[in-house]
């Protein structure tokens, strides 16, 4: 007697949603025909990938090796995302396009995608963390960085800190353009999407409202490739705070700590919310040592910067 037959389908689906890991669920499909039919109905998934290429670029990348080499060169020149590294040889049989991997799941509502590594390439001794929220384009981004070369005043090291901001915005935009938009365009039930890396360097999130905005933008563009022509990062205002030493615990400090809250120009009080920059910062990094650093930085003087769209 097969005791699995006694378990109702809704309970099995609840178990599958608790498992969430796509690779494990793929193995579950081999257990029985019933499991094979139920796994695609899972609505809460975690996809861990080793290497990522955009599905819309995949066919051309596999067509000729010299095209693959050319694309890799261009990608590394303009975006430098390690997480979007292309297959290292023509013998790679399973390029990890998230959109392609998830094609067999037709009821996804909540999705977490974990990339293999952070995208930022910073000087040794520098740590930068960012959390960005997107719709059709950037809604907000909170960036926290620190370095052993603290600097005494705002102008000291300003160029370096602006470079941190630009790098974070570019890499967040790359995750949105090459991963999130493709997934959103193919899964109409999706209400929450998170794209992060295993090293905890950066995170891109989309809530139900942001996903709907993105889906409409994709539909209006007529093609995913065409949708990338619009700037993922519009003109923004950046409120930057910097401390030579930010206390994160008794006798423990971060040197050269910097907090930057990035929002689209003129966004304050619009889009149906009145979330203050401080609230965004605490929501992104509240709790733990980073939360202590954010609290210290929020008490410091702020400086407003503006930047054109990327």
C-alpha cells in the first residue's frame, strides 16, 4: 500500500512550498506521476543558481563561440557582473537562465533567486551592501559602505563613495534587467520577487505593485529585449551621510562608514507613500551591527546629491 495516496493534494503542495528549493523539487518529480503533476503547482520557490545568462541572449550565445566571447567581453566591460558570467566552454550543457529553469512552474507567487556571488568589484578592505526596490525602474536603494580609510571630512574620499553608489546602482539595475524582468514577464501570478547573492552583498526586491508596474512595462515594450532600452535607474537624488568612525557596539567601530539613500528625483510623497529616508534605511539594515551603524549615521549630518539617469 502506498501511504502517499492517503495525503491530500493541498497538504502535499504545502510541503512542497515549505521545501521551496527548485533543485529538490525537481528530484521530487521523479518519485511518482502524482508528484510530477503537483510539483509545477508550487507557488513559493527558492532558485539557487551557479551561473546566470539571460534567456533572451542564450540562443545567440550558443550559436557560435566567437559570438559568446564577444558578448562576454562587452558584458564585463559595461557591467562587470560576476553573477552573469557566461559558460566557460562550449561543452556546458545547462546554462542557468532563471527564466528557462522556472518555465515548468506555472503558479509561482513568491520567488527568491540566489546568485552565486556579489557583482561589485571594490578595492581591498572596502565593504558595500545595498538593497534596492524596483518596479518598472528603480524605486529606492539604500547603500551602506565602510572602509579602513575613513577620512576626516565629507570631501575626503567623496569620489570613492560616489563610485560605491554608482557601482551598486549599476549592479542592481543589471539584476533587474537580466533576471527580474524576464521572470516577471513569464509568470503572471507573481506577487513577490527577491534577487540576492550568497555573499549578502546586494538584494533587489519587487513587491506586488512593483511587479505589476514592471509587467505593464514589459507588455507595452512588446519584447523583453526592447524593454531594456529604457533606463532602469532614472534621475535620482541621493542623501549621503558619512562618519569617520561609526560605533556598532561597545568599543567596536566601523571606519569610514557611509550611508546613502537613493530615490527618484521628486519621488518624496508620491507613489502613494510617505516613507522617509530614515525609515527606508532602517527597513533595509535595521537590527544587528549594520543596524547600529545605520542608527549612528542617521544622527550625523546629511548631504544631498543628484545624478542623471543611468
